[in-house]
C-alpha cells in the first residue's frame, strides 16, 4: 500500500481507525491476534542439545575424549578392566558440561530479562485515552503520540505534525533530520527519504511533536522487510574478558609444554603410552585455564541481575567494569539530584514580590499557563514538571484559557534555547505572543528585565521562570522577529527539593574517591545553592556557566577542570566537552542524560546513564546504563555493584589459577622425582571439573564487602593480577602442590605395602588436593581475616564446600566408587593427616593477611 499518496482521512478509513479516539481496546486485542506482535523475528535459539554439545567443543576436551575412546577399545580388546576409566572420563566431562550449560543458561536468561526491561514503549490513544504500552503491543490502526526523542515504534502515516523532524539515517543514510508534515500527499513513486508524511520504524523524532496512525508492524514494516540486513551481533566482550582470554592462552601454552614434558618422561619410565597420554591430557584439561572468560561472563551476568534489582539496568556489559573504575560522576540536577516535583512558591515583578491572588499575580500565571504544553484531564495534569507546577497554581483553568485564546503557533522549548514561545489568537483579529523561559535569556528578548530580582530568587535555590508577552496586529513570519521587543511581565519561583538519598550518596562518592559534579541548565545561583546543600560545592570548588565555558578553549578547560564541580546554564553540547576534559586526565566518567541532544555526551562518557522515567528513547538507546528511578543515588549504588562484581571475578580467577598451579605442580614434581604418578587421570579430572567448579561459582556470588566504597576507584588499565595477586596465586599454588605431594609421600612411604603401586599415597594426595582447595576458597573471601569477614557469610559457599567434601568422601569411602576411582579406605590416623594438611593453606594465608594488614596500618 502506498500510504504516502493517500490523504490522512483516507488512511484512517482504510486502517479502520478514528483520528481522535484511536482504536478501542477490543479492536486492538483482535488485531494483535491477527497481525501478531510488533517485533522483528529473532534468529532461532540453538536447541538444548546443540548447546550441550557445544560444551564439549574445547580442543583439549575433544582430545581427551578421543584418548578415552582409544583406551576403551584397547582395554576391551585386551580384556582388561581398564575400560571403566574411559567411561568415568566421559561421565566427569558430561557432568562438567551440565554444570556449564546450567550456568550459561542462567547467564543468558539474566541478559534476556535485562533486554526486556529496557525494551521501548509507545504512547497511544485507545478508546480516547492516552496510554503507555509496550511497543511490541502496537497494531495497525493504532494512533501513536510522538514526542521529541521518541523512537518511531512502527511504520506510521502522520496525521498531526508540529515542527516535526525525524532522524532516518539508518534507512536513508541521510544524517541530517528531515522535516515531516501531516497535510501533504506524495506521489506513489516518491523515494523513501522524501516521503514527508510517513515515518518508519527505527527512525527517531529529532524535534517537535505529532501523531500518526500505524500502517505496519513487526516484519511487515520497512525494516522488517530488510531484516536480513540486520545481523545478530553477539554481545561485545568486556576488556577484562579479552585480557583474561589472552592470559588464558598464555598460561595454557605453558601448561601444554609441561604436559608434553610429563608425557615424554612417563614414556621413559615405561608407563604404557595410552595411560601416560590420558594422564597428560587430563592434566592439560585441568590446568589450561580456558574457562576464565566464561567465568567472567557468568559473574557479570549474575552481577547485572543484582544491579537491575537495584534499579540500574545495564545495556552494555563493558560498562560494568567501567562502573568499578568510575572516578567522576557528572549528574544533571533536575530530577536526578532533585525530586523533579516542582511547586510554585513565589512570584515577583521588576519591583519586588507579587501575591498570587492579586491582578498582577493572575496575569503572570495565566500567561505562563497558556504557554505550557500540559494536558489537563479532570484533576490530573500531564506534562513537564515545570509546566505542571505552573498550570496547577494558575487561577484560571488551562482548558478554559486554551479555548478562549486558541494557540496558532509554537516555537518549542529546548535545552539550548531555554525558552519557549506561543502565539494565540485574540478577539478582533489580533495576536498575543507569550514567551516563558530562563529569565537571563528571556530578558535579552524584552524591552526591560528584572535581573536583581532574578538573582535574589536564584540564590535561594529557587528555579526561576520569566514570563513576557506582546500583542501584535500582524504576526511576523520569522521566529526571531516573533520573539522580539517582548514586554517583561514577571518571574515565577519554584522549589524542587533535593532527593533525600542524594546527600548521603554524595558523601559516599567522596569516601570512594569519586568526584561528584553537577551539570544543569538552571541558573548558576540556583545550581550553587543546591550543590552546597548536597555537599557537591565545597571548599575551593567553583561554579562555571555555559557562556564562560564557551570562552575557554578545550585545552584551557582541561587545565582548569578540577576547579569546578558545578556547571550551570549549560547546553547538552557542553557536556561532551566536560566529559572529554575529565577523560584527558585519565578519569573514568559517568554522565547522565535524558534528551535527544544528550546522546553524543552519553556515548562519549565511559558510562552513559540515561533516565528511565524522564529519558527519551534516543538517550536510552545511546546509554550504557538506564536508571529506572532517575536517581543519582542509583548511579552510586551501581558503582558499588560494579566494584563488587570486579572483586568477585578477581576472587574466582585467583582461586582457579592457584588450584591449577597446585595440580600441575603435584604431577610435574612427582615425575621429576621419578615417582609413580601421584594422581591418576580420573582423579585429576574429578578435582578439576567437579569439586573445583562448585566453590568457584559460589565465589562469584559473594556478597559485596562492606568496605568496598572506602577504597579508591580501580585504575582502568590496571591488570587484574596487580596488587600482589599474581604473586599470591603462585605461592598458594605451590603450597597446595607441596601439601599434596607431602600427603602422597607420607602415604606411599609409611602406609603403602607396595611403593610401586601407591594406592594409599594417591588417595591421600587426591584427598588433600581436593580438600585443601575447599579450605582455600574461604581464604579468597576477603583480604582480611576470614574470622573477621565471617565464615558463614556466604551461605552458597558453605553449601558448595559441604557438597565438595561430601563428594570427595564418597569417592573414597563408598565401595563401588572407590573401586572406580582407584582409591582405598583411609584409617582414622590417615584421615587426621589429610585433615591437618588440608587446613594448612588457611593457617598460612591467615598469617600472611595479618602481616600485610599490620604493614598497611603502619603505612597509614
Ligand atoms: P537539568 O539540566 O539539571 O535537568 P534544567 O531542567 O534546569 O536542569 P533545562 O531543562 O535545560 O535544564 O532548563 C533550563 C532552564 O530553562 C531552566 O532553568 C528554566 O529557567 C527554563 N525552563 C525549563 N523548562 C522550561 C519550560 N518548559 N518552558 C520554559 N522555560 C523552561
């Protein structure tokens, strides 16, 4: 259908809708059934089986399975009992794959849920009432309301357009917004970019407002038809994931070399090649930390779910790490630091205060009310909070005013212009121009002003709006001429109290080494007064205005950026300069934004935070994080979560790598000493793929350390192994390895009857390796003593530890299992030795923590 060549009335008729009241809810429900949801078809998810098989795609695991297969066939042919080994290997690898699959699905679900939370909405008129619905519920014929910053939710035919401009670059390649009109008709063969009366899904409203009727939804839209062009991009990896993948490769190559050496040495010791091959491959599977990036993915996914519950929805994963290193938070004032609940408290004219009930008071408020875009239905007023406050106190009801003085033109408000003008028809063919806006700007359009009164009000933290007007016989054509020679009428002062949580959040920022900065379109004095109340403006810090900022070059701004914590009367484009100036000093900057023009700053910032309530779709699409409650305190909470997630990743990596080193060392040193292998292939695999992975996952969900915000932000490029972690991993790995070897030697020398088949020695090494790692998990919990951090503070870890100990005991004390795992029942005395050795890592790390803590206290 060529909708562009039909009149809007014909379109409405063809689509069976009413241009005033839209569809009824019954019609909408029926059409939803008929046309389906307004969604682009997602590529099909891989089946469970495929995802399960993908868990085996690691090269080393495949080699292991092949080796196990060969071992199975040879033992079968030779009629010996060793083929059980191969079956057990398959069993252990399968168990590991199941754990992997469950974790992966949980991570995917968390991300899926996040996507849903940040999915777009649309404003429609149904049954004559404005409703906010999920964009996926739109149906052909729906009457959609469009406002600046909205993403166009489906293909639409415009029926109303006020200064409407749409950004259609995704479809037409044209980066400048194109003008849109409702009353024109285009030829059927008009190219897409010139169809002024149509809007296409995925474009956005750059300016103005209007209404349109949905002509197509979902796969029937223009983008739906070219959907194959939109490739399904996989989530970008975070810098840490990339770095860990690199580290994993590096360590993996090292492990592989060691495995090769062990294999060759084993051959020299006349161990059957297939058995030796199994041992070295099992060691390789165990020791190569190829799972590191996966661990990060899981910890990240669990963390972002926790963050979403705390009202911060992460749209891009890398932002989580940036949150952990955030060092500057630039925040809008209105609505983020304050409640955005305005109430008019004072009126003034050039000579001083004016009572609301007086003639002058009525004039100021009624004029301002006429120049507002709110809609009033019954007792409720919808619209911009500043305007709602005005309309709520205006003595004459807005609908009556609008009927008496019909509006014929509007020059809209924007954060750049900071004023808005409307033109109304008066009786007798004359016109009234009414302007309202930031007083200092408005005065430049007036014949006179009231600067002193404005300053006085602003210094008391009031948000001040000036009102001016002019009656004319002939309306000038150009907007600049309309907004000239206005007569100043009065000032409206409103309060917008700070949000209650913000003061303590600002306090917390400072403790955490984060600089809180206020960025606002409001007057310098108003901004300063509120910033002082909140603790943002303190000591030598100063306020700078947008015009003063314009006078500075970017170099000068960079040099002086730390002088200021309040940026007042700024426009969205100043935000980009501020972000860049801080970034030039290596700061990691979080920046808030809500409007269309904030998108570049949100993109430039390391963490772009869009407002969930007041934010436009465009700002949300450009952001990394959406604050569902628009609150500054939520950013600070997200930073805390970001730091917590990083800590948990660090703990998990630390744990896994130190265990890997312990395992490789046990086997390697055993071979170097020309001893029979201290651990068998299945024992190695068991420890690594089963008993290790449970506590590692539990470490990933550690509760956040209560002192986490007393530290400085993480340095963005700092290695995860810095701060002594690399050293600790090696020392602790060596300790675990030494203890296992010690257990092996004790068992072999003192208890085994045949030292060439050291069953007890192996059992003791196997038990110490596994149990000392369980004990070691508790070392990871905190940099402080575990007795201070609490042994039972993470119930999941306690459960994982109990499960591991139970599983480990099972493969030693339960008869059929001990046969399979080639272990032997230990005596009470032997168990005592195993237990004592297993607890040594706890004692050693506790002593080390005590020494480090004392040293750091000395330094303070
Ligand atoms: P922030 O940037 O912190 O959200 P803000 O809401 O004050 O602060 P803007 O919305 O850019 O920033 O507003 C700038 C100024 O424009 C305000 O201080 C006010 O004087 C004026 N103003 C705000 N809203 C309107 C409006 N609807 N009509 C006319 N003038 C307005």
